[in-house]
C-alpha cells in the first residue's frame, strides 16, 4: 500500500502573482491535486467514492511557508495521510525546493460528504483502504482554529461566480484564499506574503448565495470571514511577513 506520494511541479507563470511568486491559492490547488491523485492510487478517490454517493471535502487546512518559490522553479511535494480522528482524516504535505531544502509544510483535515444529503458521512467506507502511517511523523500539528481579530471589520458582498465553482457544484476551497488576498489588497500583497494561513470551512457556498465578507487586520495578523445572514460559512486567518 502506497504510504506516501511525491511529485514535482514546475511553477508556471499563470500560477504566479504580480511579484512572480506562486500564489497561496496555487499552493492549495497543488495540494488538492496531490490529495486526489493519492486517493485514487489507494482506491478511495472520487471515481470510486461516487459509486457510494460520496465525495471527499476539505474541512480545515493550515499552510506554513518559509519561502514562496517563483515561476520557473521546481517544487517537490510529498503527501501522506495519518490515522483518522473519528470522522476526520488528517493529511499532511511537505514542500521542498530544487535543492531538496524544506521551504514549507501544510496540514489538512478531510471528511466524506454524502452527495444527496450534503451532510458528512461516517468514515466506514474508506477505513480499511487507508495505509497504516502511524509510524510516520507529521511535519506540524493539526490545522488550527481561526481566531477572529477583535477590531471593527471592513465589509463587502460577494456572489459566487462561474470561476469560483468546482465539480462538486460549490465554491472550491482554493477560492477562499483568493477572496482573502483580494480583500487585503494589491499594495499589501505586493509588500507582504502569507507566511502562515489557516482556512476553516464551516458550510459550503452554493451558486446564488450572497456572502458578506468581513476583513479584520491588526498589524501583521488578519482574519477574514464569510457569512450569509448569521450563518458563518468560512474563516481565514494568518500572518503577513514582509517580502524579501
């Protein structure tokens, strides 16, 4: 059984921002593709789970980056699952540059979603298919809970667009960090990178749902949340670090 999965990626110009560094959302996209590919190898990927009316959904993720590679660089990524926590499945990622030096890591929590009910499903269908990785060492702890910064927010309204949606019919997890970076603004993202960012997904966002966003920033710390009425759909938080 394939305990870990590794792949290398050449960072393309379309994955880079105005500073020529890979965007946070591109990192999440790579993680998403890696998780999906490894799941397929373990026979618990989308093609198999749909036969049981199930899909994987991401519920929480935390990324820590010491350095963001630039377009033209090669990024080596290793991923592996760890023993499940009741209905949640931890999966970790390690990022290395062309010299093999670790430049970042990430932790994520996944769950099974019933496509019809849009509710979480018990983990039983995949439990026996996961490798025993209890002998591996996670590069970080479980993804954190976003703490909202207690200052008045800057608010805006967002309506999901065509490019926000994925094959599951809801806003893709990678889009929330794009929304956050856009809220932080061009000047901020030119001067700073997200040395750490955390996303908590509380409820999916479907087409037609008008989302009120709230950006809180205090110094280098920020939090960014999305609501429909009083219902909290997502939270993003993290730290800004001046670009070298």
